[in-house]
C-alpha cells in the first residue's frame, strides 16, 4: 500500500516567519484550507501545491514527501519523565509528552511512553499522528479552563484541547519554553497591586505575548458548610491545631496568602507549613470537604462545587496569555470563539465569575 503524504508546510512557513494569515493571502486560500493542509487532513491539488511552493520559496518535492505512517515518535517530556500513559502535543517542530500518571487518570492517553533516554522518551501512539499534532495545550489553575476545554472538545475537530492544572508561574514558564499554547494567570504584584502584567513582563519572553481576560473571580477561605471553626480572617490560621491546605510557591493563591499574612502581622513561615499541600483550587476545596483540612485559599466556584462555606478575601482578574504569532492559529481562534460565546459566559456567571471583561485584550507585551 502506498505510504501517505506528509507535508512540511507549517514547518517551512514558521521558518520563513510567515503567519498563517499571510500565507493565505499569498496563495489565495482560506485559513480553513491552509490549516487542513498543514494538519495533513487535506491533500492539495497540483496547482495549489505549486502556489504553496512559490510562496514558501521551495520546490514542491521539498514541501510534500511520501513517508511511512508514524506509530512511534521521540518526545520531549514536560516535567518529570515517567513511563506509562501520556498526553502529547506538537509545538515549535517537536513532540512533547505530559505524564498522566497522577492528575490525568480520567483522561484518555495519546500514547504510552517508554524509558527516558538523554532527555527524550520513545512513545507508542494510540491515536493517529495527524490528530495528535492538532492537540491544543492550555495550562493554568482556573476550574473554568476545564469547562472551556470541555466545550471546545464537543466541537468536531481532529485534535483536542488538553487542560493541564499548573500554577500561574509554572504556566507562564511553560509558555515561554514553548511547552504550552496558552497560559492562565492570576498574579497580583505585591509592590504595585497590578494584576498579571508585571509577571508577564518579568518573564522576559523571547517573543511578543498578548494578554486577554477570561473573567474576574473572588478568592478567599473555603470552610466546611456552616463554618464550624468560625474562620473569618487569615489571622485565624495561627490558631493552635487549625489545619489548612496550602498551595505551592508561584501560585496566585500562595501569593494572596503571603500578602494577607503580612497584612495581619503574622510570620511568613505559616504559608510554608500547611497541613496538606494542594496543587489547585479544586484540590484545596476537596481536601476541606473530606475533612483533611479546616480551610485553605481557593475560588468561590471551587467552594460551590463542593458545597463549602466561603470567606471572600480579594477580587482577582484571570487572564490568558498567548504568543502574538499564534493568534491566527485556527485552534486558538475556536477557543476564543467558545470563550466569548453566550452559553459559556452564562455558565461562568452561574459559578460566581464576573464575565464583564471576558475576551478583552488587556495588553501586548513585546519580546525582550
């Protein structure tokens, strides 16, 4: 049987510094058509192949070649490499793998990873390579990102949206390393009180970034229903025997806790001695609901999800950060369409989010 055709359209477009929109204009095709060709879902006619080759200053033979169907690929592990089930993405010309050994038990895998050798893992694909190449990776700690991914995945497309729970700082760092397509952040600068932009600027990004608002939320202390411990202030964390679920350094919740402890005149060391360490708002709320902790800082929607009490501490803006050169990527175009749709905004409102600025472009941060 003849081997399928694979193309280098996206690779050569990136190498020439052309956006997808610019290539569309050069060859007279729609964005949907070019995206289908780049993803391998459509085979161009001879005249289209010639136009693409001229626009990308190469021969047709360089652009399209017959290759064997991929069943195994070498991937760069994101985070600690481990054998077993992994999700995959294809960003900036290389495969990336994300372990599903802990927080991904309810998510189906793209591949099974073997041993790590010299910073790479050999993975056996469980989905067609052309589909997995289209995966969109979103990192952040907002539960709303899970809802957004779920709605996006309900739409017909070859890839899927993968929401990976990470702190705001970790998400930004992954975006800068081209290990994610989009980072969700809620980081209030301790000196200026400005939301998110100081941290995006401090990142010293190698490319220009765009900051777009998802929503605003209330962050505060979650408690058991009825608040049996009568927890109403952060200073109550200093009570003897009170157990709290903490968040990791680099998270917005940890930064809020540090700020509130300083305001209350309490030692900063309290934040580093939690009864239990959590990795997201939902995990904090879950720990409190199970009785593993008496309180912790999370968002109002996390409290609602587990039927908990809530003591508000701050109103925060949650922004999404994306590379400016990726804004015309059809996957991100679809994501922002879903995000600003009336049904999604209504759902977020029902969870206590303020969606008045949803989709607003806050700023563009130029490359350092």
